[in-house]
C-alpha cells in the first residue's frame, strides 16, 4: 500500500514538473524568441489605421486632352468615435444631419455601424476610427449649414476629396468607362496585391479603360496610424504614409477625330430619318450606328463613335435605379451598348473581302478566270437574286464582281464549296468549310482582343456544321415547344407565322448546314454577324499586307513623375492565309482610281489624287427591319494610312447612308472643304497622327497648394475633430463672420485644367 502511494506521488511530481517546464519554455518563447511579435500585437491594440485614398490617374488622348481626371469634391462624413461620446450616442446629431443631406436617420445609423458577424449591409467595413462618408456629393449649401451650426454637429466632418470626372461627357464614353464604389468581394480578391490592395474608401474601374487599366490608374493608398485609448477613441497621430497617385493612361484615341466621327454619325442618323424608304413605305428608322477609325499599320484605334451613347458622369457618386434602367432599356436602344465594339450586325457585301479570299485561296477561282453575274440564281429550293435584280451580261472577272458587288457571282462558288463538303461528310470525312475558315482567319467569329474588358466586346457569329449541331442539341426541346405553341404573344401575324415556321424547321432540321445558308454567308447575310470593329481589323489586314491585329486603345502608361513605365503596342494575332498577290488584287479591285466601284459615287468631287482611297459598300437585309447600311474604306495621306468603317442601322444601301457619312469623317480628318476665306481645319494637320507621346505634367511639378478652410474643432482630442475641410471660395466668403482657421492643402491639378 505504501509503495503504491509512493508511485502515485512520483507520477504527480513528474506531471507537475512537466507542466512547469512547458510553461517556462512558453514564457521564454513569448518574452525572448517571439518578443517582436508580442510587441507588434500590443501595439495593434493601441493603434488604428486610417486610409488616405490615392488620387486616381488620368486618361488622356494622343495629344494630351483629358478624357478622365479628378476634381475637388466635398464629402460629408461621420466620426463614430466622437458620436459615441455623446450622451445619446449621437442619435440627435444623426437626426439633425438627416434633414441636411436628405437621408433618413435610420439609414445613417446603419451606414456608420461596423460590419461584424450578424450585421448585414449597409454597414462600414473600413477602419473604426475612419470617418464614414455619408454624402459624397455635398453641396455648398449643406456644408454652410453645418459650419454655421457646428455645435449641433459634433463628429460631422467635411473634407475635400478627389472625385472622378469625365470632362468630355459622352464623347468616347463607352471606351473610357466609369468607376464605382469597391465591393467586399473586390477587396478580398485584391488582398494579396502589392501596395495594400483595396480599401473600403476606394473606387474601382467598372467598365471600359477604367476597368482594363485599373491597376495602373488606381495608385496606392496611404495610411495614417493613430493611437487610441482603451475605449478605442483616437488620441494622436503615430505615423503617416502618404498615398501614391495613380499613373496616367495615354490613349491612341484622338479627341478631335472622335468629335468629327460622332458628329458625322449623329448628322447621318438625323438626316436618314427624314428620307422615305420606298422599299418599306416609310421613313428610315436609323436608330443606331457606329464609326471606327484605325491605323492599319499599328493596330491602334483613333476613334470609336457609337450611337446612342451615355455620359459616364452619371455614375459618379451613385446612380438612381431609374437612370440605370433607362441606360439598359431596349426602348431607349440600350445606350450602354457600344455598337462599334459590342454590336452584332449582318455585314452584307463588305463580307465579300473574306469570300473573295476564300474562293481564290481554295483554288475555286483563279485571278485570271471569269464567271457570270445573272440577275438571279436557283439555290436549293429558293431563287436568290442580286440587289434589285441587277446583273452584268457575259463573263466577268472577280475584280468586276467585287466592284459591282454581284451576289449571284459569289453564290455560285458558295454552292460549289457546299456540294464538295457534303460529299466529304457523306463519306465520313471532315468538311473543308473554306468560307468559315477564311472568315475566322480574318477575325470574324471571335472577340477582336481589343484592350477592353472581355464583356465589352463581341465575337459575332460564323455558322458551320459543328456550331449548328451543338446549338440544336442544346435547344431542341425549346424549338419544338415554340413550334407547337406558335408564339401567341407576338402581335404581328406575319412575324408570328415566320417565327413559327422557323421553329418547326429548327425542331426537325436545326442541325443541318444548308446550301441556302452557305449562299447567305458568301454575301454576309443569314446568321453571319460582325461588329464594326471586327470589320475594321479585317480591312486593316487587307491594307497592311495581311497582319490581323488585336487592336489597342492604350498607348502608354506614364507614372506620377512623368516617366514612361510602359509602352502599349498592338499584337499581331496572325497573318491571314492569303497571298500578297490576292490581297493586292482585291485592294486594286476596290480602289476609287477608276469608276464603277460601289460607293465611289459618294465621293464625287473628292480630291482622290491627293488622298487616294478605296472601299466596299454593304447593304444587309434583316427580316422585319429596314436594310443596314455599311461602308468599309481605306485612305492615305503621305505615309499615314487609315481604315474607316461606318455602319448605320436601318438606313438603306451602303452608298446612300454609310459612305457619305464616312466621307464627312475623312473631310474633317484631312481638312477638306471650306472656302478660301474660311478653309476647313484639319483634325490632324497634314493627316498625320502624333509621332510622340504628349507631355504629361508630373504631379510633383503641378501648381502650388491652395487654401482650405475648416471650422475650428471642438476639444474632443480627435484628429481632425469636427473640422470642415476643403470649402470652396463661396463657402469661405459666406462663413467669413465666424472663427475659421486655414491650413495648406495639396491639390493635384491636371494639365489644361486650372
């Protein structure tokens, strides 16, 4: 028994000794080995961080004109730590503030509470000691009212902050894009970024160039570390890390050319709506359109005009649901959709560039061979005609077929190719599908790869057997259901019957690539769709010897000190599989140095000897709509070449609307027209694009700091107190009878803007 007790005591002693040793090792680790981490942890309990948002970098055109920059805006914020010291926890302050900024007090309480577990948005995800913005578009009247009764608004802070603005309004609005408040998901995704990632106070690019180049434009936020007492109230500033402004994005867009293109587009739309369409017995609707101007030798975009458009300024400081609904409404022609980059339209005869390349490179037609251009041609069980059943007698060359834009000439080779492919598939072989292969080589059927977000550009549609098979398998049930129901919600009887018939065909034979579809594709009809930008890159390849570019809008990134940190150059996606002989043949066939080329009449009196050019019109027929007008062209001034594509939806033939519109762009670009006393001014002197980057004024070299006025803070000990910072001159004058203090404030001023 005594031995057993002794054994137990020994075990207890060993356990106690082990615990003491473990505790000693842990204490040694914490106090000696891990002393620095313990110190950091202690300091974290005594300090808080306040984010100093970085001014966002500007976006400029190729000559330095501002497309996006910042202005000084008044922001009203609430300092939670001051409110918590009030006897009623600040409820009275919030009630009074609510009447000033017209936001319910209950909403303000929700916005300034901290986001913690169980607290749903709205709530504050930033630092507990950071004033919470509650009005980002404060007016002078609101600020003045608060400043005159500052004793009623302890903890209410007004500061001058950099607010995004778009000085050119809707000009290139789709491409420039807009910014918005950062979301928690975006903050989490950027947590691993160098420079601290994103904070709740930040804005972030939501579309266009603002989104594509956000990491450069955003800059790096600064941090002010403040000490706090046990209750979490700030007691002083420990350290400050200044913010680093964002970089400047220099674009290849030219503001002057953009204005000319937008004006030419809007004028053509307005004039087309006054023209009677004898084919449809009403005026042309002309609801939308686009103009693309490109440098075919560099792949840089000079202008992208689209109608309707929108002003990105409407998104600043938040946008109403009603306005957002209008911008996305089909009844308003969805202004937020760029017809130049996101639009999908049947290209009509402009697509014959691809078809002519396909039938020659597939050895269906030699350049010295001829074919026929009858007024109509039997295609399967359909009789297909030329536009207005026009024709050319006898055998004609490919050059004549392109210049005259003879549909039946191209139908014949599409039929031959389809028959050859059917024999291959019947024998279990893969079809060649030469038309589709060449179309994809020219960039149709895939996104152009422009430096805009992927959701801001379209691929268009190039139909082949595999595409139809896949679509049929995915939608067969719906096709058959629609065929059975017959579209009862469609009011127009003829359209209802048409849709029902299509649904029946798709239900049973939707997987077939028919001979009629092959013929339609050859002339850019049927399901074939492209964007104006895709067509511009294809014609650029024709002009530059076959290089298909992934076009760019960005040209260079310049840091806040004026140093170029990155030059942006368009990548060559591929060399189109077309010989230089064929490319030259097509280009010469469509040159305006001889009469008879479609669209050439729109350039009567134009100085072609000084500015040689060529082009191809297109007239796309769309069921239930008026014809879409196209014109794809190229021109030269000295060594500088341009490709300009114009599209006007529901405006008739290419020669009637699109070609005259594009002529106006060339005239404005080169300065053609006017009088001797008042000659036209060229958007680009000598027709030349700038050879060098514009001079960007570094932030450090910009104008000296300006004055800022603030009402004297209360004795709260809070950094900033209730100071009202950044009041404009009008507020300063109106408030001159009160005690005010002045401090210096650095304003980031942009070139040409004060």
